[in-house]
C-alpha cells in the first residue's frame, strides 16, 4: 500500500466541542470536495461489529467503560486511510486527536496533518445545542450533567492539542449560521484542493 502523501491528499483534522457542528460541516465538505470522512467512533463501532480478535479486545475495554488505547485507535485510522489512499481526494479526521499525545503519534505513524479546522463556540451555545439535540434524538449522553462533564473534558485536553499546531490551526466561529460557517471552511479548503 502506498503511504499517504499530504501534499497530494490533504489531511484535515476537524475539531470542536460536542455540539459545535462538526458533523454538519463534515457532510457539507464531503458533498463539495468528495473528501473521505473518518470518525474514530465509527471506526471503533465497525471494528467491534466485525467480530475479529481485535473486536473482542475492544468490546472488553469499552464494556469496562475505559478509553480504547491510542495505539489501537491509530491502527484503525491508519488502516482505513491506507485502504482509501488511491481514491481519496482528501481525508477528514473527525474529532481526533482528543489529546496532545494522539496528535504527535498520528503525525509520526501516519502522516503530517495539512490543516486543523477548529469550530469554536461558547460552552453556553454548546450546552444549548446539545440539550436541543437530546430533546429530539433521545441520546442518553445529552443530559445537562453529562454535557457539563463532556465539555470540561474536551476543553481541558483541546487547548493542549491546539497549542501544538499554531501554524496549521484555523479557528472558525461556530456560533454563526451553518452556511456562514461553511463559507469560512471553503476559504480554508479551496487553496488545498488543486
């Protein structure tokens, strides 16, 4: 398998707190640019469903409520990216890295990130959006106590991730309308797509 060349195939980390609109913006990016969207959560769930040896190990970790070790998550990401290298126009890595060491390991193991798009919104906005989503989706992790905890965990780790990449980081005000936010995304991605 050919290694990933970020000069030909941009690697974009999509970061932002829970409720910042990452999913919505990823859908719009895929529609416009045809990028390959990889979410570590989706990769983990798919692997668990596969019934492989690794799936048994992952199931046991998740049933204990523990975080999946970073090397396992990185292996899944790397395999998914290598499998799509020939056809990918770019990679959207959604919600990863979640902590400083993950970013370092990603760049050492897979390839350097091209750009980091960070959807920035206040804790108040994120909480309001998540409570609104909870009302319509019935997600168990969208209650006020859990939301506060998720936001705190995210913010504690995220600042360290962002501080590592000042030259690659692009902040977007995620308080705006979906279309206004996307027009900022387009300004960042258009120059990368030759």
